[in-house]
C-alpha cells in the first residue's frame, strides 16, 4: 500500500508542468501551442528564451529530486525507484494537462542523480558533448538515456538489478517520447541548436 501511495504522489509531483506554468506566468502563452508543442525545457528555451528555459529545466529537475527523496524517506531505495519512474511518467503524461507533457529528460536526470550520482553525471556529460558536437539536443538526450542504461547494466559504479531495470524502463519511455525526433534524425531533417 505504501508503494502505491508513493507512486501516486510521485506521479502528481511529476504532473506539475513547469514549462506550462512558466509560459503562463511570464509570457501569457500555452507552450503546447508553440514550437514543437512539447511542454518541456527544450521547447521552452526555443520559445521563451534561455532564462525562462533554464528556469523551466531547474523546476523540472527540482520536482524529480523532491519525488525521489520522498520515496526514499517513505520506503528506502525501492521507494526511490518507484518515485523516479512515476515522476517521469507524470512529467510525460500529466493529469493536469490532459496527459500532454514533456519528454522527461530533466526529471530523469534529477531522479537518477539522487539514486546514482556518478553514473548520472557521466551520462549527462556524454549526452551534452554529443549535443554540442552534433548540435542535436534530441540526439544528446537519446545518448544520455542509452549511456545511463549501459553504465548501470554493466555495474560501472553501482551493481543493482533493480536500478538497471529502472534505467531500462526510463530509456524506453524516453525513446518513445523522442520517436518523432528519431524519425527526423534518420531522415536528416531534425532541428539543430541555433536554428
């Protein structure tokens, strides 16, 4: 029963759409009606500028941290794993916005940073380098998810089959949310940074 409570609470925390709230408060817009239509940090940067985009990212990051800390407090590591998963699900499919949310990268980074900081840091660095070199934010996100899973599954810093399962599910969710980006990457017409 406690795990159910953790799942529901984390989902609700994740459902707080930072991009939507920032857009409404500072620019009086519905971010989902602009740019890619995605209620996430990347679209926020493109539509609202770097400052509000960074604010959106930090808010998404914070809710991931809060959810996992609560989960760990209520039910140790397993609670943290459940919290991480459902916070990302909430971000991607928020109940408050008719299940139209973001792609979960910022929240995934935050949740995993609490659960396994060294692996997450290395994965983020590789993801950022990929994005900088290729100028594809989406590719950087996909690489981050992939490296996160590979490092965890190989037990580079921590060996935990439950954590490996979590990163596998998070990667699948991330790939699914990036499915249109993947199609555009393969077709060679994905949006680059600076365009």
